[in-house]
C-alpha cells in the first residue's frame, strides 16, 4: 500500500500546534479551548465543524475531568473519528452492475482519479467501461482515452461539443450489451458557479437513474485539497446538482492543510471514500476514519 507521505506536513503541523497550545496553558481551560478553535479554523476545518469539535471537547473536559495533553489529544482523536466515520456509507456500492458519475472542477485530479478507480475495479476482477462525457473541454476525451489505455479498460466517446447526456446514454447501452459491472462516467469540470454545467449534470444523472437503481449508483465529487475552503462551495453546489454520495480527496501535498476532509464530513454529512496518494494507477486508497484521526497526532497517515 502506498504510504501517504504528503500528509505528514499537515498532520505534523496541526499536532504540533495543538501540543504547543496545551503546553502554554497551566490547565485545560476556556482560554485553551478558544485557542484550539482558532487553530482548527486556520487548518482548513470549517468554522461550524471547528465549533462542534470544541463544544464536544468542552463537555468531555467537564464530565471526564480531562486536564492533560494526552487526555486532550485522545479525546480530539475520538471526536474527529466520529465526525469522519460514516459507517457503511464509506463503502462503494456492490449491487453490480453499478454506475459511477464523477464530478468536480477542472484541475482537481478527476481524470487521473477515474483511471485509478477503473484500475482498482479491474484488479478486483470487475469489468469496467468508461464514458467520456466531458465534451466541452478541448482534448478532455483524448486525455481520458490515454488513461483508459493505461488502465486497460474500454472507452465510449463522441466528438467534442456533443451532448454529454448522449454519451452517457450510449455508455449505459454499451454497458448493458457487454454485461459490464462498472460504468464510470466523466463529466465537464467548469467552475461550480456555472449554472449550465449544473443543468447538464442533472440531465446526466437522470439518464443514469432510468437504468440504474439508487443502490446501483454513486456520484463521487473529486476535491483538490489545496483549494482549502473553496472546496466547501464545490461540495454544496455539486451536491445540489448531482446528489453526491461521496468524496475523493486528491493532491494532499506539502501546501495542503488537509482539514477539508473533516469539514465535508461534518458540515455536509458526506463520506470521504478515497484519498489520492500519488500519480500512479494504484495510488488510490480507501479512506480509513480511525487511521485518519490517529494520524493527526502521529504525524503521518
């Protein structure tokens, strides 16, 4: 399994800042809790989620008489794990055949994530078909075709500028005719405030809904961790248009703070299903809530 080296800077920084805040205070008091809230907010954890974490910690400090760094870190780990753990919703649908609609803005790593997901399913013995429904961006289908060849899976595509829903329709028919287990559909990635894009996503979602039952569909939003709080607006807009069922978090390098994983879980009740850990086809790992929470204080995922 690929080691998540990129996350060390985020986890190490956050753990150090929390540890410093504990050491600077003679006791775990209100002043410490206020400082902790500021630390969480500046680590790309949204204000609402940060306030929730601190409120839970405040109650635990009072009821459990927590007064040490170790006690604070252990309780924070428990609280964060509870927020990001969505139980069975973390799992991808296994009611094969399934359809996966991939959404997200340009530059977020959507194309490579599609290839990684396809390779993952293929390695599990599943048959996979890709549908190149991003017909607006020049060379989008060409790029996806290159990745499809690398992953060793077939691709359905139309000419640039074609109706995206028509590509989805042909993909669905081809998947049915070939007995495909997993249909993965690319979509356009213009900025989330473009209403025409959201309308197109709604149309594509309806095409899939006619052929796949709710338990056979996934809509994964690919978020670039380096975008920080802008990812919150993407989660909101794409969620409204396409009924997002899960998040794939990418690009957690040295410039990313990583707290967005906690925010989308807390404020949007969305499971983070996968984390991208590199550029290779096998660099896609299922999200582990307990491991994630523990990593904040161990310094590495």
